[in-house]
């Protein structure tokens, strides 16, 4: 009897090829398109109208997913997770911005929607496996699933999956984890899939590409304040701390030329005084830290300390770090070489070779024992 797989079909090329590969391997496949934002009416889960410059692509993605499903001869279910997404992901996203932190909704989206609400929904179909079009791999041979980096290091998504618990990965397959992106597109073209040349999705998970500051303004009114240098010199007014992140260069509205100081960078934010700190130096010492406090840590397997590597943001090259456990869910991570723009609210994912061990959220960044002005 064929094993049954329920796959998340997003309307993109990666999940389309993943579905094809499952069929090729002999699985009985059904697909689910997850609808998490009321893009048709531009209203949120509370019924409030929203205003955007760009058109959300979610409805177009559904039509693409439907055509792919028809081409492959598999059943497609369209399921609303709008309320789940609002309660479990978007409310947290807004609360983090209120606290002047820079959240990563894609990580929470995987934890709460793709590998929780989705799995709960799929149980009615008595599946053997759940599948997604992520660039990652899982080794099931040891009895407990081990999350591994994808073959295509440029597309590896284990950073976004790093908070998943062992149980969430137990019956999961990532069919394209051993492929690189050019091969994925080649397979899609060979199979005549409509998504073969479709551009990769960007923007906020499930919401899509938006003018970010305008998007946030629908939910969090901006509070303008002073933009200053670290010595207190007034530079100009900012448009609300939530619109800026540590290390940001573009969008500050500060002129720079060969005859002036050059490009300016965000080096700190002070929520209490609503002050944005900037300096005309992308290598300013205040951008660097040598330790960070990591909280809400999820760790798969035996907790280990000492030397390993970490990523403090997606696509960052591996950083050598030293891990010290402070309690069951809190880590002090040290990096004597100093690292730029370690930002509270973001995820710190830990690795040992190809294995993604787990991750937590950056609570504070320090330099020589002093907290950086990042919150």
C-alpha cells in the first residue's frame, strides 16, 4: 500500500517540484494551499480595512497551485488559517515591534502555521508524512529526526526551521533538499509546470511584498522622534523607530557625497527617549558586539556547550561562537572576534557541521559587558 503524503502547495516552483518528486517516488499525494491573509478584501482577521501600495499575490498563487495540482493529477484543498495566523504569528509580530525589537515572522510562521496548524488540519486525512518545499534535509535514521542543511547552501532554509521541535519534524519530508535551485527549475520546465519561471516570493511570510513602513502604519501608528549621533548631536527627525533596524543604511534620508561624511548607518535605538542613533561609518565600533543573551531556546538532541557555529541572521556566513547554558532555555553566546549588527528580536541558529541543533531569540547584545543601545 502506498504511503500517503500531504504537501503544502504554495503556488511557487519549489513546492510544485516537491509534489512532482513525491509522485515520482510512488507516494499517494494530496495538497493543501494555506490561505492566511484576507488579501481578496484587504481586511485583517478583525474585519478592519487595510491600505497597501502593492497588490498581494496570494490569490494569484492559489490559481497557480490549482493549475499545478491539475497538471500533476492531485487533489488540492484550499484551507483558511487566517485566524490562526493572526493569533499565533501576526499579533506577536506587532508586539515585538511595539517593544522596539526586530522580529522574524518567518520562523514563527513555520512553528505555528506550517508545522502546527497545518499538521493538525492534515490529521483528518490519516497521512504518513507531511511535505514542504523547503530547502532543508532530515535524517530519520537515528529514530529521532535530525535537521540538516540543504545541498544548495545559497538557498538553505534551516535558519527559518531552527525553532521546530523534534516532534514537529518526526514525519516530515523535504523532497528538494538534495537539489539546487537551477535543477529545481529545470525539472519544472521539463514537466511543463506553470511555476517553472515564476520568481521567488519575498516579503513577510504569507502576506507578501508590501511597502513595509506603510504596511506597519495600518496597525502601529508611527511616533516620530529625534535622529542623533551618539554624542547627542541632532541630525534630523525620524519616522518612527519601528521603521529602522540596526546596521541599516538605506532609507535614512540623510545626504552623503564625496564632499561630505558619506553614508550613514543606524547604530542604536532608545525606546525610552524615542531616539534613533546614527553614525556616518558602517564600521563604527558601536555596531559590534562580543556576546549576546539568547532566550526561548529550542534544542534538538543532547544539549552541548562549547565551540560551534551560529547564524544571527539569514544568509549570514557561519560565525564561530562559544555556547554557555545558563538554564534549560537560555544561552550566553560569546564571539571574541566581534560580530556586526546582532539585533534583539532576531533568531540565533546554532550548527555543528551540517546539523542544525536549534535556536533561540536574541534578547540583548553586549560589548565588553555593556548592553548595546539596541532597545
